[in-house]
C-alpha cells in the first residue's frame, strides 16, 4: 500500500486527487513504478495502465499544455504575446501573480481538466493541480554540427541540430540543467514527472522526390545520423565514435564503400556528399545507421534518466514526447530508461498511432499534446461518411475529435492526454487572446473529460451485450504491406447490415456471428481509386474480434487481389 502524504500542501490537495470513479481498480503490485507518496504508474489486474496519485488512487491524466502568462509555447523560453498584456491589466500580474493563477486553475477544474502539461511555467507549480516539467536536454551543446538547422525553431530559439551525446561536456551541461530544474522540485507531491525533450529524432536517412531510384545507393534527401556524424568535425566525440564503429566492422573505408554501394567512403567524399545534399540510402548503410542510432539513442536515454535521478529520485521520467511513433528498435533503447512513454498526436487515428508504441513496448503512454483543429479532423472524411452528414468542416472536426478521444480513453496503455493549448494559437486553444473561453471546443472537452474514466473502465471488461451503432473496422495490412483497410457497417441489436462502406470502398458482409463478446465477420470488398486511398482491386477477409466496451480487437486473414494477407483487426463502436 502506498503511504499517505502529510505535508501541509498535500493535505489541502489530497481530497481533490482522491475523488475518483475508479476505486474498484486493483493493481498488479509487481508492475507499480514510483516512490510511495509521489505519483507513480501501474497496470491493473485487467491489463490497463493507470497513473497512481500520491494517495495511492488510480489517476487518469487530463492536462493542458502551455499554461502561462505569455500565452505562447515554450514555457520558460516563451516570448510574451498579446495575451500577456491582457493578463497584466485584468489580473494585476506585475504586482500579484496569484489572481491569474487561481483563475486559470479554477477554470480548468470547471472544464474537468486535472493536470498541467508541458510549457507550463513555475508560478502554477504546487498550486492545486498535478503538473509536469520539461528539461529539453537536446537544446544543450556541444552539438554534432554547428552548421545543421541554424534557422530559428518554432519557439524562436536557434537550433543547432543534434547534441553530441558522446561528449563529456554535453553530459556536464545536461547535469547542470537537471540540477537547476529537478532539484528544487524533488519533494513536490503534485509533480507527476519530467519530459526529457520534445519531438526529438535521430535522423533516419530519407530519400526525397518521387523520381528517386529505389535501387540507388544514394539519393537527394536527408542524411542519416551515421552519415552526419562521420562527416562532422574531427574534434566531435560523435565523429570519433562513428568512425570507430565503421572501421571496427568493415576494416577500411574501401570495404565500407563496397558494403554501402558507393565509390568512396573517405571523410572527404562523405563531406562532399553532405554539401551536395546527397544521402546514402542503401540497405548496407541503413543497417549500419541503425546500429549507430541504437548506440546514440541508448546513450541519450541512459544519461537523461541517470541525470534526472541524481537530482530527483522521487518522480517519474515521462520520455521525449515523440512527434510520431519511432522505430521499434529506438523504443527498445528507450524502454529501460523511461517510466512512461510520451507521444504527441494531431491525427484522427490517435488510438492506432499509440497502439504502435504499445505493441512494441507494452508500456504506459501519455499523450503529450493533442488538438483536433487540423485537416486530419476537418478535411478528411470518415469511413462510410454519408453525403451531407456534416454541415461544414467544423462539425466534422468536432465529431471526429470526440471519436478520437473516446477511442483513446479505451486504450489499455494510455494513461492520459494533454490538450494543446491554454491560449488559442495556430493549433487551437481553450481561451483567446482576450482571455475569453473557446465556446466551440470547451463544452465537448468538458463532457469527454467527465466520462473518460467510465469509458476506460468499460473497455477493461469483455462486453457481451448486443452491438448497436456504426462499427468502423480497420484491417492493418489488408491491402498488403502496412496499407490499412477501413470500412463502416451499421449494426442494430447485434444484427449486421449486409453493406460495408469506406473511402473508395464498396462491399458486403457475407456472414456475421456474435457470441459472448466475440464477433466473427466475412467481408467481400471492392476497392476503387480515390483521394487518400491505396491500391485498387478485390479483397476477401475473415475477421475475428473480441469486444471491450466501444473497442473490438483481434485479427484477420484473407486475400487481396489473390495474394494472402493477415494482421491485426481493430474496430470501434459509435452508438446511435
């Protein structure tokens, strides 16, 4: 049993944290991570991950990013915008910060949010809501190359590419930053944990242009991390480690060139390729790049975790807020050094994207940023969307946004989400520049937040009740490779309609059978060409799924254009 905390601040906040609809959740003790009296995380006996609050209660995180006076991104680095002037005048900020802080906390609670996300500034820390902190180790030098990515980033800072994690000076800089940000927070009962960075990457080699020869060893495009480090300044530690790895494996630059399918792998030749914008993309090089990225990423995650733990052993490490699901072998390097994996999402297939990480790691996942004000929600129609179903793009956006959150609440690995952001910007927000509430989004968010735990609890149980509503079924790999097939079928009191429909897809449900929460379907589908669609042809599939609340999950087998296909099957029920 996790101990009750007894500090004065914690006693004031404990009742709010303890108010939960999930008191029936029981944890597998062997899965619990975290210090008693602080936030932790654990897996329930029915296989669902939850955060655990300092009072030992299950906690589903529902946060908001960028809560600050500046009204912009970047937290400590945020440059005040027009919102700051409104705050100064309305709340008398220059003389007293508390009125603004109290107003924000009160409104967030009214809208059923219970946490503060990244880019929140410290005047909100320990003021009644759980919060997170972000370190940003990737912004510390020395950097691999001072010539990389010198344009100002989204926050106005000058990015210098990738830090040289092999340089002792970078480790020292990381330690200084962790001491500055983590040590003062180590006893905070409301701190959930630390994000190490935001949407970092490890430079996978990438071809550019539709005319690139898929068999060529080189291509115009982004170079891989190994190529970047091999061609960097000889004084850089990453340069030395990269060459040590290559020569240890291949012996000479001539043998490396042969393995990579290029004429010359000398330092001078590699630097000319970088200057010309040429990336090495052969299978031999990609394999070596993967080995180097594993070495590089593993060191980054280890040093970040050890550095945080040295200055604060009490709080969770929340990962680096992936911008998109990384390769499985990168996740494998992260897994030993992270308590919760964080990932951002602005797409309507949020459940599916988080599921990629979940299947690779089986670890808890926190969505670091989410907003439905994107073309994925506004412009792209749903599977089976009927003509005239929505009066405008905003109606579609809100409908699909609700779907995305409801579905994601039901994912066994997701322990919370964070809405982007407090003040409205290009990606949306809860209040405008005049501090007025966003009446388009808030009512729906308030309702979703209120129902999140109930949706999650229902998804943890096998549901044998007859299905009624529109069922969207996704077959991953249904057209070969990773191509996803998505169709919708109307179901009334357990009876499946004979028609299946999707984007440029027409088909039939040849048979259906449901018993004790299990559903088996036989689908016959015809694919035509269209926007956002894959190959044309004919598919026949047998689908077997188990129902958990609004989720149907299982597998499928079948054929596409006569070729055998199989893979995961995922369905969602939208009740009428």
